[in-house]
C-alpha cells in the first residue's frame, strides 16, 4: 500500500469520526423516544430500569426515566420521583385510552406503550412507529453560554402542524441504595432520571430557533437535555412525538 493511500484512508477515517461526534453533539434525527415510567418501590421495575440503561447508551434512541410517586406508600419514597412525572403518565393514560397507570410502563414515540421489562416489544414499537412519528428535523447544540434548539420540516412532512416543544432535563447516572419497600437492600443504578419538564413554546410548521441560557440548563439537570416536539391531542393531551434531539452533558 502506498503512502498516499495510507494518507487518504487516514483522512477518511478522521472525517468519519468527526462526523460521528458532530452528529451526536448536534442531536440529529433520532430513531425514537422511549419514556419509562418507573419507581424505586416497584419490585418488577429493576429489569425495566436495566433495559432503559441499555437504550440510554445508544445514539439512535432518546431514553428518559420518569420516576413516579404513587407507590411511595409501600414503605419507600422514591428519591427521584415527582408529581410532575406522575402527571405526565396520567396525561398519557388519557391520550391512549388507558383506564389506569402502571409501572414499569414504556411509552414509545408518544403513541403506544408496552411493559418496560419487555425489551423486544419496545424494539418492535420503535420499528413500527418511527416512520409515522419522527418526521421533523430537530437539532440541539451547545454554544458559548447557551443551548440552541432548531426545528425544520422534514422531507416527508408531518401530519400535525401544531405541536408543543418540550424540554426534558435529566441526570445521566444515579446510584440509589434502597433501604425499605419491595426492593429493600438493593443498590440500583438509574439512567437519565428526569429532573424537570418545561414547555418551551408552540410549533406550527415553520422553522423554529430557540436559545436557552446555560445557567437554566445547569440548574435543572446536569446530565442532559432532550427537546421533544410533541403533537397535541384533544384538550392538549400528549400525542405523537414528531421530532426529537438530545444533548448529553451540556454543562461540561
């Protein structure tokens, strides 16, 4: 092999590597969004938490863990739970026609749900719903003192021209020692536990650009920020996620 060919191959490899890192930082179009509703007080949740951890390591899936508080009465108050997380799950239940909520529940692309412990079923939902759901190009990147979110109509078009831009802040990795309740004695690692959800504005199909101060990001979640463009159903209920992007470790 000649020296010139070595140089060409090295240049191509470097270009591919830089393109990969740039795509990961900018948050190019994702395959899908998996939202897991879980609880430290739920004995059937640890396998689902492990599944979410696997999804969280991937570049093509945005994985978010919403810890709920309705199992706290069983003897252990979930240290990562919030009433806002529980309300988001209840809003999904209304939108999907479910009569009740449960854990572990995985919502895929805002349109369908499965038991969070069934990884194969979640994979199938990702394959089935992505083409219909993820139709808008959303990007998120870090600037000097802010994060910049942009959305543009994708080539395939989106059925919904009215959507809510939701910012979801999360911590990357949290280890919790559970002392009481159904999981007493376990040390559990939780990935992408949601620390805050903020409605940032409406999208009507036009190009969108939003800038969020870095100080706000640091205050709400050090692990990352996901931008979800979610269509609105009846009475404002959450619908299909038509575009999404994630920025990990934005404060670094």
